[in-house]
C-alpha cells in the first residue's frame, strides 16, 4: 500500500531521478508520422504538455509542447511549430492506447482548441491515486510516494516557445511524461 502523503523534508531525502532513455524532438511535420507509428505500438504512453508561463494577469499562452513517453523513448512535439497534425490527433483519439497524466483536463482542452478531437484512453492519475488512499496530487509528490524518488521542477517556468529548447528543458519535459508512465505502470502493473 502507498502512503497518504509526503512532506517536503521527506521528499528532499529521496534520490533525484530523471528520464534516461532516448529523447526525440519533433519540430518538423515530416517527423510526426514515424514518431506516431512508434508510439502506436505501445499500450501505455505517458502524457504531458508545456506552456510558456505568463506573468501578466489574464494572459494565457497557447500550448507549446506535447510530450508522449514510453519507458525508454520520449517524444517532444513542438506544437507551437507544427500544430496538431492529423496522425497525432488520431493517436490522442485512440481507445487502445492508455495515456496517463497529471492534471490533464486543461492540457487536453488546449490541444482540442488547435485541432478538435475526441480524447480517448486518457487516465487522470490524480483521480486514480485516491483509490489507493493517496492525498498528495502533484507530480513531484506522487513520484515520491509511488516511485520512491524525486524529480526536479527547475525548468517548469522556462520559455517553452524559445527558438531552440535547451537540453535541460528537453530532459525536464521528457521526465514529466515518463513519470506519468511510471506511476501508472506502478499502480496498475498488468
């Protein structure tokens, strides 16, 4: 069974982990089909998005990055450069592929604004962990409780619309989607 919660102090004592697999940056339309083909071969892919933070009240930026990850390969789709192509839209509509994520309702909504689709196969981990008695719902705390490690959130407020994403940004983005994958697989091993 899992703990109900974890304190900031307890979290600090856990080992720091990050995604160690392959990261593919998809910023050209012609790269999308191969990435989707690879991801379509998996039953579960971790899901997350990144949006450039806005420091002005009432201003909300559009989603810039969509991250989808297996245990060993993360794909970072630069939505701000390529939009939401039809093949990627089909993947997000697939019932066969489970797409776990944390706080995904708004993520899905902003993606739908780009190219309307009917989301299928998405799992909100914040809802799922309640059945395990877990009361902390942030990615950082869920990683600590369910996986026994902590993740860095240092890049969270960086510019996701930058001309070039830095290696730390790409690693952060890949890690977020991968952690959702890992949490799901840990909660539901079959």
